[in-house]
């Protein structure tokens, strides 16, 4: 089971949700594919909600323009 590190590239404040550059979550995945593009990025959104208490989907930042994905395991 691969592990991916997802990091915010750019700070953004939209719809009352503030994300900061450098926020990072580690996301396990059942596939070798990018977790941001699999299942609409739900595992990534869940991880940001669990760790930071923010809704990254509401911020409009659940895409590769704002997130950097690195396989770490």
C-alpha cells in the first residue's frame, strides 16, 4: 500500500476557508495513482479535514494547481 505526501503549494483564502503554503498530509492509497485524482480526491479531503479541520474542496483547492503530491512509501 503506497503512501503519498500531499502539500499545499500556494496560500489561498476562498469561501471562508484559509489554506497556507506548506500544509501537509500523508495519505495511504490502495492504488499507485495520484490520490488527488482518484475518487475525486476524497481521501485527501478527508485527511485535511481530520488534521487541520478545513474543507479543502470548499476552498476550491483540491486539484494539482494547489497541491503537490509525492510518493513516500
